[in-house]
C-alpha cells in the first residue's frame, strides 16, 4: 500500500478511524479470486453511493475507482495472491461526478438534502452545505470524478437531508452547511438557488465557501465563506454582517451567484493532486482516498485583486457583494437554519438570466467536464513521473 507521511496506518495493529460509527479500515482485498474487481456500485444518475463518509476531524475522503492506465492493473486483477493485503493507492484514481451537486459529505449532518441533490432544508440553528466540485479540490486506482456538478454527499453537515438527485437540501435545527461537488479558483462562474420551502422562523445563508469553511455553522461565519442571508438581505463574512439587499429574500425567490476571479497570477495549481500517494480506506463496500488537511493552506490570507462576488434576485442585479476576496478554491454553498429547503441549479438551463452583467461567465455545470480533464492530466503526470518505480512487490514507496 502507498503510505504518505500523514497516514494513520502503521501496520496490521494500527487503530482504525471511525466515521459516524462506521469503521474505516485499511483497504485490502478480502477473499479475492481470479478476475475479481473492486469496482464500486454507483447510484444511477449522479454516480455517487448513497452513503458517503463525511469530511471531519481534519480528514477528507475522496471517492476512488480502478485506474485502467496504472501499471500492473491487469496483473493485480488476475492475481489471487492479494487476499488480506493492502491495496496500493496508485492502482486507483479519483472518481469525478458528472454534475455539480450539493455535497452529502461536505455538510452539517442535520441538513436534509433532496434525492436530486439540488435542494436543501434546514432545522433549528444555522449550519452549512457546500457543492461537490473543487479545483486544486493509490496508483492502480484513481479519483472518481462525477460527470455533473451536484451537492456533495461527503462535504456537508451530516444532519442535512439531501435529495436523491442531489439538487435539493433540507435543514434541521441550527445552522449547518453543505458544499457542491466542484469549486473554482479562476475565471467567472454562475449558479442559482431557489427557496422552495421556508417554514416560519427558518432562514438561509447562500453563497461560496472554501473547503476549510466550518460545516457546523452559518456560511460566512469564518474567513472561508461569503454569504447572503435571507433575513433582511444581510451579507456575512468572518461573522460580520453588513447591509446589502434591503428586504432579503424568501419562498419562491430565485437567487443568482456570480464569482469573478481574474487569472492574474493565481496561486492555485493548474491541475489537482492525483491522490495516488494517499492511503485507501474502505467504507461500506467503496474505496476512498484519505487526505489530511494542509494547515499551511488554512493559514493563507492572501487577497485576490479585482475578484468579486455579485448576487442577483429573480434576475435583477443587486450590486457587488464582495471585492478582493481571499485566494482559494470556492464551492457553491448553502447553509440552513431550521427546516428551510433550497433547490440548486448549476445549469445549463438556468431559471433566470443575470441582468446588468457584461462580464463573460460560465455556468457551474461546465466545471464537471473540466475537472475530469484536469484529473486525468494529473493522473498521467503522476504515472509518467514515477514510471519504472511502481511495483506490486514493493508498493510501500513514494513519500508525500
């Protein structure tokens, strides 16, 4: 197995991490016979399993799929000698979803997300959910990228309820958050949200969040998020509320969010990490790369000059909400208080057209295909850079 310096595994006797009372064990082949293949069973439509480990305690879980381009892939599949042995991470790759959706893993657990993962409902206090896709976010495997931008099952507070199509989310109790599957670090990108149910006393804060944003709180509580609140139309960043759109928004309103991040010397890399040097863990018959948060990136307070976040209400321009935002990868995000339900629309068929914007922009749905190309490039770079070094007989190599 490929182990990095941040791996929690130290051999057969190592402690096992748990996520939501389910043991995460070192991924190994159990009773593997000739021709067996560890191919995860996907949910029809958005390509994600129903159950997904949550990102928590400084660890993130990236769904993996077998990498047919990895060296010795066929030999591994045909071998019967790997029973009980760790699976080298480079045999897999990141699985990219086909759409940007609300993330089931990157949300507060009390939020309820619809089956299509385009709607979210809150309960009680503020909590947040982010979208599934991010840019710059072992070797026989690769990261599995969905082919759509959806709400992320893994990047959410666990109390949120996500719809089956991962385009709707419902909150519960206090504020908590969910992010989308895909994020952006350069260019101009647009997405929409609609309040489809708003019981008395429930509220929403919607906008953009980095991966380090706190899921168990309202979007805009920390420096990693920028939000627009339904109540009074206040905008929030670093827990500071400022007047933005008088009257706020509510049931039936369509909200548009445009983020503009100029390409002038962006700090984010052009391709994401391959994760092939990360350990694989098993969760409910699926394999995930386990990646520990980089504290140095959390501490980055560099501002992006000329960057903007602009909001729209029912197609009408509300003005620039934020300028010169922090550097980073930003995901569409929804945080809900109590039983509010929000549907999301990442395109291509948007509900409204953003008015008074001459700046060329793209719908968030385009990030899905772009992410697949970038992830494939990253995998090829890893395999090329380590050509001749990757062997089944000495899989414990490649320090991070």
